[in-house]
C-alpha cells in the first residue's frame, strides 16, 4: 500500500510528491527552493519517520528540480532521470537566474530510467512510462495496483503541458496522452505537476485538448 503527500512549492506552484510504502519513500520533483520550503519537506519526512530511497524527476524544467540539491545533500540518495532529460537538466543553471532563482545549485544525475522499468521500494513498486512531448525525456510513474499515475507536466486537470519550450512537441505530447495515458483504466488517478488531481476517465471526456468532447480534431 502506498500513500502520497503533495506539497506545492515555488513561484510556479509546482507539485512535489513524497510517495511512501511503509517507511520507504520516493521523492518526486522536489520544487522546494526557499529555506522554509525545504524545511517543510524535511519536517514531514522526519515526522513520518520516512527513509527516502530515490529522487526522481519526471522531467527537468526548473520548477521541478529546484530542490534536487537539498534533497541529495540531506538524504544521500541517487537522482534518476530519463537520459533524454540530461541536456534539459544541465541547461537549468543557465536560465534559472532569469526566473529569479539565483541560488539554484546544479545536481548530477546518478542514473537513467526508461520505459517499462520497474522501480521497487518498501513493499510496492511502480512502472516507468515514457511520455515525451512537454519535454523530450518526460516520464511518469504508474502504480498499477493502486491505480495512481504521477504524471508531471504531461496531463493536467482539463489541460495539457505546454510545448513551446525547447524539446517540446505538441503532436508528440498528444500521442503520449492518447496512446499511453488514455490506455490506462478510467479510474486511475492522475497526480499532475501543477494543480489538482484528476482521473483518466475524466480527461478522456472533458479534456479540451484531447478528450472526446474536445473541439480540437483527433488526428
Ligand atoms: Zn515542465
């Protein structure tokens, strides 16, 4: 049985997730930047008695990686990303100051994760889905038994990820959503990188970009 805790951090309102199975935890997309945000994350982990095992970025846009350094320093855990995000991660230090994140500290990835890979922790595990389009090496974490998808910035509640940033591609994004996410059961909960959770079934109907009621033609 997993449980997850959502924190919303930084000026982009980014969702950071701590997913736990028993006392073992994954930290996904730590967006904590200010000292008080880092403290909030660490206090939760300490109060729950959690032992973080892995740090995973769904993709490496600035708002999703701001806390990587603090998390790695504190818990000494490996950072895993898709290999196609390495360039995206390395570019953050170049543009972070222009968004006001002058204290951003770069972190090295420690390993790659790929489509279909199983990630085990505690008594549970999830499967990596490769969902490019918003970013070239974007992944999501699918907990099949628990019917939960931690989806980053691919699919939001009645919206989708932007595709105007480097490595973005609108058609590729729609393909990722329709061919991968919409193939999951309707009652799978989707936990996005911004905003409230949704479900696959809700988005299949109501998403204005790719749902069956959408005004955008399916192709
Ligand atoms: Zn993003």
